[in-house]
């Protein structure tokens, strides 16, 4: 571990204490995410993918090991607004317009009024919602609402974007479209992305690296470098290289289930 990565975890453990006894959520996680990477975390339900994302975001505290975010502790990174977080649900306030929803964290952080206006405009333009700023969430489709959620996370221009299954509730056609847009957004901004998904095709299509996790306690059982080119039309999913990569991810998931903790 060099310590220079966007995220660096070493021997990371997390045990939750519950009324029924300890629950070992993460076990001996070693990982380095380089600046500008798009890293997907995939594994069975309950394997610790979201927990790991929440540790990075300082929403959960590890019980062992170390982790840094842009060279800082997760707490320092949170206080320094070093990351944006996109949740599974868009979480927009229905009584605020899209523009005002995106502006909300900037208001909380105390940005000056003119800077708020400029940041919101840039963020909405990045996700293709510049013409929908004055509309309310209920006037937009589910996919557009999720784009607004991404704009909100981009508004304060953090280098790191944490995304917890942001497209999991959307239909396949909308999901494909947003995958294309997210890939283009990553190319334009150069942000580091940590992305949780249950979908093998989504992980393979989006990622520069794919982290395969075991059933609980969550361990990293494979880290797969993608050989795919940076520019990826949707039909790349029919290519031999894509299918070979998807097969390796699937085999990793199966081997994790067949291990001693599976």
C-alpha cells in the first residue's frame, strides 16, 4: 500500500455488535483505488459491499485495520467534503425543484449565493438536466430523478464519487442509458468512482477494475483489471472480451460461495 491512492484500505475489519451476538461484516480487506479509476464492488447480498462504501464515507467505523481517503482519515475526508455520495434511492425533496434539490448541500455547507448558482448549473449540465432545473421531482422519470441525485453529489466538485446501486431499481432500458451517460461523465470529469452493484454486465461495462467480494464476512476474493477500451458502446457487451470478463466475474462469485464461509 502506497498511501497515495484515492482510497487505501489495509487489513480492514468491521464487526457489528448486535443483540444476537457479533456480526462480522468485513474481514481483512486490502484495497487501493487509484485517482481517476472506476472501481465496481460486486458480490452476493449481505457481503459487505455497501458497508465498505459506508466505511469510506465515514458512515461506519471499522473495528480493525486502517483506511485513508485522498490521504486523509474518512472523518477528515467527510469534513473536507472530499466525496459525493449517491444512494440507491434518489432521495429528492418533492417540494423543492430539481435546481433547489441540487443546491441543498451547498446551502448547508454555506457556499455564497452566486457560487451556488454556478455550481448547480454546471452539475445539471453535466448530467443533461439543464433544461429541467425548474421542474419538480414528481414531474421527472425515475432515471431523470437519479441523474438529479448524481448532480447533487457532483455540485461541490469532490474528486471521489461513491455510488451505492444507483440504478438498481430502474428498468433495463433506462439502466443501459444511464450506464452510457455515467461512463461519458467519468470520461469528462476524471473523477474517481467507487460503485456498488449486483449486476455483472453493469460492473463489466462501467469499470476499470472489478472487486469481487465473498459472502459474509466480506472478503475480497478477486480484483479484475478490465482490458476493455475506455470508449465502450453498448454493443461491446456482445464482444468476446466482454463475455470473457463477465465469465471471470461470475466464476469468482461462484468460488466465493463454495469457500469455507459460503
